[in-house]
């Protein structure tokens, strides 16, 4: 099981990748990422929510 610190690190790495691509993370994504870090939603749920937001489901 991952810890909040580890989940925060993973989100930070994902944010950095987004930045390197010249993109920005939406405020909606950041709110969902905070839920993931807090353990309120799983990584799978975060991916599903994000993909759905952009019509990728």
C-alpha cells in the first residue's frame, strides 16, 4: 500500500512530465490529484476521471 508521501511524489513526477511537454495541469486535475494523495480515490479512479474529462473513455 502506498503512503501519502509516495502518492504525492508520483503526482509531482506526473506534473513534471506535463510541464516538460509544454502543457499545464487543470485545476480539476489538481483537485483530483489531491484526492488521490489523501487516499480518497485510487490511482485507477484518478486515471478514469482524467480520461473521461478529456473524452478518452
